[in-house]
C-alpha cells in the first residue's frame, strides 16, 4: 500500500490545487500540507473528511496514519497496536485520577472536566469520568491521555464550543502550544479548576497564558498551578 504522504500529494495534484488551496478544504495551513506530503504526520484535525476525500475507509486511513506516525521523528511512542484502532484496543488503557476500567472497544480515553458554563470556559476537574473517547493514533500507549469537551468562547475561533480536545500530559510544551491549565481549588474542600489557553511563558511567580476572546494575556499565580497539559489533538 502507498504511503499516506504520497496519496495526499497525488490527490492534491489530481485536483489541480496548491498546498494552500488544498489545506483550506480541511482548515489547515499550507505548511501543514507541506509537512503531510513530507511524511511529517502527527496530529490531524478533520481526518475523517480527509479520508473521505482520498477515497479511503477510516480503517485503512488509520493504518496508513499509523505507519506515517511511526516513521516520524516527532512520534516515538507509536506502537503496532494502532492497527486495531477501529476495534478492541487491547492493553492500551487509560488510568487517570483512579478512573474505572474503560469499556471494551476503541473508546478508552477518559473524558474529564465538567463544564461550569459561562464565557470563560471553566471546568471542574473532580476526578469524575464523564465518558470515553476514541484514542488518536499518536496517543496509543500514552496511559495518561485524557479528553475534554470545549465550552465557552474564550479560545474562539481556534476552538469552538462542542469540540473535543485530547491531552498528552507527558509531552513537553512550548510558547504557542495550547494547554489545559489546572488550578488549585478556590476553597479548601473544592476541586481543581481548568481552562484551555495558549502557553506563553513561565515567570518566577506566574504562569502567563493567552486567550483569543477577548484577546489578552492572563497571569495565574505559580503557587496555584496544579498542572499544565499539552493539547495534542482536536476534533469536532
């Protein structure tokens, strides 16, 4: 079977589109298409739409994506178990916040974070598993991974209410990366709060992040930070 990068490049040329025009079909930048065609494939938003455009079944697409991810220098956690992403996930289970054993099948990533409503998109991380989501290819073997449903419009238009984001807690983050920030409870018997923001920098006494709507930098006191987890995948 051809490589996914070759299939993408051939299809784009058959359609007579530039990388920029092809990327517009899937809501990604020209540089992303360039990376895909070079075989640098890690996370893909709207991958189902791309699979359909390429004339591939979701199962075949995930197999090809698995091979591409395994070859990428950026993705060393890939394992052959991904080939069963459309079926049972075997031992690739998530164990976060004492989450119960996931149901059998492909959905083994716990959904954490209960929305509090409001424009700020605040979550409560009380350890309760709200449900289970499928495991993106590059998160196979990452037991700490979890998903959260986007609420509020503080990060609009990058993330819209109702989208799902997946985190890769062990993965390092840098300026410009999107993260889920968990803060200590406001009250002694409360639960951690969480927000989706763009990481800017650490300062001696603060974590500095950015939000899009309204656009502004926000500083969280460093002693209130429970965790900062990189968002590694998003999908409607």
